C-alpha cells in the first residue's frame, strides 16, 4: 500500500494520518504539498487530512478543492485509485465534486469536539474490511461544519446503492439519538459510486492507541493495508 | 468596472446562522421581523469594459468558486 498525504495551508491532522498509515502498513507515506502537480508513481491511496485549509475562508474546503494537486487527485480517483478524506478532507471532496452533497454548519451552531460512536456500514470495501457490518466503534469528532446535506434524490441514491459508510449513533447503536450535528440520515461518511473514494467527518486516525482513548480507528487503516488492488 | 456577486442559500436549505440572527433581532422587540437568511456579498473590480464579457467572467467565477450551487444561488450585478 503506497500512500500519499496531501498538506494544504491550514491542514493540521496530516501528522496523525501519516502515523496511523505507517503503523498499519509498515510503509512510510509520502507527504505531498498542495502546489504539487503530480502524485508519486504507483500511489494506491491519497489522503486529504483534517484541519482548516485556507482558514475555512469562503466555505470549508472550497479553496483547497481548487488547488493544483486536486486535478491529480481527480485523475487518480477516475482510474479507480483510493482516496480518503477525513473531516476537512471530506469537505474538500464534496467541494471538488468527488463526492455528492455538502457539509453545512452544525445544526446546533457549535463546534463539536468529543468522542462519538459510529455504526459501520458495509464491509466489502477497501476501507472497512477489518470491521464487521453494523459494528459500533468509538472515534473522535472535531468540526463546526459536519452537517451533511444533499437533495432528496442524492440521499435516495446513496441509500439505495448502500453508499453510507458510517452513521452517527449512541454507544447502544441508536442512530437518531446519536446524531451530533443534524446530518441527514445521521450520515457521518459516504462512498463514491465505485467505492474507491471515502469521505468522513470523524477522525479514526486519532483512535489508534489505548493511551489516548481507544483503538477503534485502527480497523480503517488495517483494512487499507490489507487491500490489494485487483490487477 | 465594478460588480457585485451576491450568494444566498437556496430555499429550503436550513440556515442555522440566519435563524440565530432572526432570534436575536426578535429578542430586541423588533416585532416586524419575519425571518432572516444570511448570505455573502463579493464586490469585485474588473479591468474589463464590455458588459457581456464581464457578466460571462462573473458567472464563471460564481460557478467555479464563489457559490456552491448544490445549496446556494448567486446574483450578478454590474454596478458601474
């Protein structure tokens, strides 16, 4: 698994993602700057980390989505390459058109920073094979704009095609009661049509050590590490 | 040439900030306030002189960056 992590001005979780990938895959991820035009040859996975790219000016992720490197990310995704966007990375993916919908201000208007339970969706994807379907995991959320909104047709398509990767829930698995930000259908993460692009608001990269609250985030990186692209 | 692009949320899109402002205005006793929707205004200076050309440029700017047309509408005005 050769991975590349993109840093935009204002990204701040790239170190955590690099550490999680290094730990799970045994390979050192390549660090890419937003002004780079190309991804390294043979890149399997591109990660857009969390943070506040361009200070969240205009709309979260809006300016980063138009950065030079994003053309290479689009090409990579079009060829079936894996793309993971976490938090601000998810916002960048919807702004760049790689995923549908939009992330609006949290319904309660507050920035939410806390531990959050999620229900895992399907597990036949490169991102979730190490989990079991319906498994409840505990990760962290830290966002002000995580309220997933899309038109009725888009939501129906996401649900019909089983493309909701994770839903917010309580520790007991109650999705509606566990929704922290007003997201439609309690959506915390979604896949692209071909399941090779995943965008999610929660931070699995921050839950990989018992010392800091749990290891439920490891599954995602272990899934990626175990994934072998069909030749 | 001076122009203004106004970006507003589409009808039906929840606007919690507008709601909060609406609540604050109502709490001042401004009873005539029905509802508030928050938007953005971009004042743009152009080096162009042709109006049609300017409008085409502003449309591109709005669609490419200034507005997220999934949830926002935009309006272009040439001011002078």
